[in-house]
């Protein structure tokens, strides 16, 4: 399964806010493991939040465990492998999904500060919430409209803290023009340019990136041509008021 951009974004957003978990002692019997009961696989819930994913309601939980990524995955696969579970491991990260009728769970398991503990990011929603690249995906009113023919790939809105992640395809190869249009629309709405180059990693703030802010809000935009096609992919990570 191709790793979804949302997982990378959520991992960055939440990992700096979650303390290291204390040990949780419980059974590791595969027959008793339930994905919605963290203690059954040596973990505990540390965060929950409400989201809109492509306009569809979804819940997310962050679960901290004191087992390595590989062992956590093996426990889940052993208990759920015959029930619509698909999972891939790459280094110290695992991504997967679990389909149950019209409901679908997407998850990312990542090592946390060492090899003997991990975080599990679990998204739960209707299967339609995870269908990507549709022109009818609702576009948040707070974000600039990039082009009348834009096709959103993935739009995630956190309903509790006004955090938005959006990935969208725009016709044509015009990175600079798109970023300029974004900046102008945000400035018209009261946003200001933010000079953050020295405080951001070099590969994050490049010629195809821009940061806008003001008061308690900030918006990072990145635009790059799509290889082999006449399109531009734009990624927006934004926290509004």
C-alpha cells in the first residue's frame, strides 16, 4: 500500500505533543487482541480527535505502546490478518488498513524515540472518506482556490483545533504563479508573509515553498511540477484562527 501523505503530516504534527508512554502490562495473546482496545496489544490511548477527510467525518486516535513496531504489527496481523487487514513495513514504520463492511480504518505505526516503543495513528471512517483525487471533494473556504479546474487529492480538516492538510492537482506547470496567487489571496484575507527560512530545514523551505501567518495562524504552501505530466501538485498545511 502506498503511504498516504496524511500519515506523515499527522506524525509531525502530533509527535512533538505526546509524552513517552509508561509501560503498560497486559496480555499479548493474539486471540484476545482488539484494535479498539489498546491494552489488548500492550498500548494505551493518548489522544483522540474529530476530523473531516475529503468532507467525510472520521475519528483519529493516537495510541502509545511499549513494544517495537515489528512486534506490534505481528500481534495485529496475527489477530486480524484474516479480517481484511493489509499492512506493509518499511524500516521502523508500518502502514496499513482494515476494512469492515462500509467502515475502514487506516493506520500508521512508527518508532518513538527508540526501538522498544511506538506510536500508532489510527484513522476511522467510512471507506468513501479515503478515496483520493476527486473533483467533488469539498475545498475548505479558508484556503485559496488555486484554479477552477483543480482536483483535490486529499483534504483533512481537524475540527477541534482548525488544522488543515490539503493536497491538490492544478493544470499546467506554473509553480511560481500558483504560489503568488496563494499569497495574494491570503494577504487579501489579512495574512502576512513570514520569514522563516533560517528556522526551517533546508529541504522544507525551497524555491517552491512559501509561508504565511498572522496572529494565531500559519500556512505553509509547497508547489512542484508532477513528473511526466502537465500538472502541478500543491500541498498546503495550515492552522487557522
